[in-house]
C-alpha cells in the first residue's frame, strides 16, 4: 500500500514536471509564432525597426499591468498622459502603434519572453570564405620548370654526344674540326632569332588587337558593392536594380533610393562569408553600408534623411565604342538572352569584372550561332517580336532553325549607323 | 664586385614580377579615345559640374518632367500627395481611389506576374506569404517581417487605392517603388495581388477587382 502511494506520487510528479517542461517549450514556441504574426512587421527583438527593439521591454517597463494595457490599447495609455510612453511615442516620430485587444495576457507574456530570450543568429565567419576566394593555382609554373629541366637534359645529352663523337674520332685518327662554340654557330643563331621573332610577333599582334579592349577590367568602385551578396546569396533579381535592361538601351545603374528600399532597414552586413577584394584585402561590409548612408544623407540613428544626398560616381566597366549601337532591351526582352551570357557569372562576383571582350568577332559569333526563338504552332511561348518573319519560318522544313544572322543579325547597318 | 650589376638586375626583376598583379584595375589605352568614349552625352556620363554648366546655357539635361504634365499614353496620375510626417489623412483618403484596371488578359497577367516576381517577391515571397528570401522567417538580413499579402485578413481587406499609396510613397519599412514601376505597372501589380488573394479564397483569378467589394 505504502509503495503504491510512492509510485503514484512519483508518477504524478514526473508527469507534472514533464507537463511544465513541455508547456514552457510550447509557450516559447508560441511566442515566436505570435511575435511573427503580430509584431514582426514593426518590431525586431534586437533592432530598431519602426518601433523600439523588444528585447528587455519587460525590464524597461517594470509595471507589468501597464505594459499589457499598452499593448492591448496604446491610444488609451497615451491619452492617460503616461510620461514614459508619451516620450517613446514622440521619440519614434509619432507613428501610431496598432492596437491588439485580441492578445491575451498569456500571449503577451509569451511574446515578451521570446523577445527577451532572443539570441542573434551567430554569424561566425566560416573558414570556407577565405579558401573560396583564394585564386586558383594554375600549373603554368610547373610546366615551365619541367620545360627547363628537359632543355637542360637535352643540352647535356647533346654535349655528351659530341664528346663521344670526338673521342671516337680521335681513336680512329680522324682530325677533329675546329670546335665552334654554340653561340657562334650560325644554325643556332638563326634558330633563336626565328623563335624570338615568332614569339615577339605573337605578343605584339595580341597587344595591338587588345588595345582598347578591356576584358577582365575590374576597377575599384567607390562603394564595395558585392553582386555575390545581393544577386547570389540574397537572390535579388537583376532587373530589380537594372530595370532599364528590360525597357531601354541602357541597363541603367540604380539610383540610390533603390538601394535604400532595403538599406533603410539593413544597416549592417551579417553574412556568413567574409568579403574580400580581388587582391585579397578584407572588406568590412557594415562600413560599406555606412558609405551608402553618407552618400544618401541618411542618419541610421534617427532613421531619417538629415543631409542632402549626392550621387555615387560609379566607374563604368563595359564600354562600347561610340560607333556601335547596342540595346539591352533587344537582347534581354526580345532575344531572351540571359544576363550571364555576356556578363559572366555575375552572381559569384564580389567585384565586377568584364567577362567578355566585347569585340566585334565576339558579337558576330553569337549572332551566327544563336537560334531565333519563334512562337510554336499554337502561337504561344516563343517570341512574338519576330512575328514578321513567321511566314518565312513556316515555309521551312520542320526541324530547320533560323539563326540571328539569317534575319539580318550580321548586317553592318544593324549596329553601325 | 663584378657581380653587383647582375645581382641588382635579378633583384629588380624579382620585385617587378612579384609586384605584378593579375587584377586589372585600369582600362588601358585606346587607339582613338574620342571614338572609344562617347563625346555625346550618354547616360551617367555627365558630372554635376557639367550639368550646371549646361544649365547656364539653358540646356536642361535629364531633368524631372514639368510639374502637372502627363506623358502621352500615360494613365491618369494618382491624385493624392504624400502625407506629412505624423499625419495619415491622405493614406486614409486613398481608400476611396479605385483601380482603373478592371481586367487583364493572360499576356498582361503574365507581365504582372513578372513584375511582382522581380520587384516584390524578394520580400513578400513568390507565394505572397510575406516570407521572401530577404526575410526567410527571421533568418534573412531584413529585420522587419514583410506583409503577408495572401492569408492575412488585414491585407486582403485593404482597398486597392491604399495599396497604391503604399507602393507609390512607401509605407513603414517599405520604400517607394515609383521609380521602378510606372503608374500602370503599379496598378497591374495590385490587380495581380488582389486576384491572387481571391484565388486563395477559392474564387476565380479573373475577379473584376477588390475595389468593387469595398
């Protein structure tokens, strides 16, 4: 009987503790859920968004009842003349807070508990960041060393050969000819000159062709803007900022208000990977965002524009000569060419680098191989821009396809007029 | 002593080779710079000083349109101005404005879908659930939760005119999208959002518009 009671008590106490533990977890979980549905559009646990950061709110307002009242109906608290909340209200630009009459006291406690226990996600820089940006080792040095070794062996063998020949000649009594050192040997000299001429000529011609072409040009921009962070990691569409590529000739560099769409809120870089310049110098992302604020005149403390803005003078990388016409809209919208086709893996570039040489040969090659995307038999999908050529297309055998060249893509006047 | 020139040559050569970087920071030279770099004013090629000097010659380059004028073919502009700080009169008044777009054909709907995905989905999510890649349920870099456009009664009841006000002038932590979307595109996006909301409730996507049931 006695044992039974103990067993019963143990069982119940265990059950009780389990219940407590479970309900605790539930409330924390609920807190997050409630926070995200009700509060998160204006509050963040640790950052000032529209209203103050909520972590520590229960310490700042020790009167629990007042705090509940405030959250339920803040206008009533404000009109009652509470000094703390009226000050808070004017401090945050008198933006009225929504009323939440539906939240129970337990809900509010759960939310505050979640906010108090909130820990920022750790953004310890991974070791991978450094190795990922390290330049790939190339094998040309190894090949060079091998070539030199082979050349030395060849010369030694030649020397050995001539020595052996001389020995055998001596033995047989043939008088040796006057030995000519190799640097006076006409055959050697001609050979070396020929090689130098070919190599020199090659480099000279390459350099002459490359004059005015700026492949791999990668200037340091006034702000370290990483396409890898924006277009790669955060998946922002290219057209979000470069909307002109869809509409007009120019892809257009975004005006600063487009940066501020997000950077009004995002004031520090918290990405996992550290940022590096191409030459290996580390970059402080948060510092670069501050540079943006100094250009726009935004004050991240008061969350207002306090100074007049000035434009960022970005350095233009892709430059076509004045006598070439190129329209982004024609390629991106009508031709459905991906940005990466010409600009390379831009979503992996921390610093933008010119990927293609933008030479005429490069343009023409693409026009010769790219097939025009006509609408299919239902008249859908494909590209209606080319509908004037449809009649000719229908006369062709099925399976035949038309390249851009066939519809005049290599005519001089298309690009030079 | 004879070796000094040799040693110094090797030293200089080594330093030169080491200090060579494969990062190309300069664009290099051009045969004819006046052909390579446009003499005419191209986008972004005019500095503030140049613009001022042009103004002195009565040349107004890349100015804003004259106030009160409407581009040909452009929709009638939004009649309300932005509220002053701490005021919400125009924001409330915007509820009365109805969406001039009452129907979109499939091609225009596809375009509205594209506009939404490019400009809005980054925060509001491709499913309009307020959980785009920038927020990621609180793990993304954006600290404020974007509006849940489908599934939140507040935004499902919000009149189109008020949405237009928010897109045009910005609201809370959302900036103005007037520079990215023109008037018609903004109304198209709103029509798209309203039809997605109706779809989620079980209606057809081709509802006339939310403004009718206001």
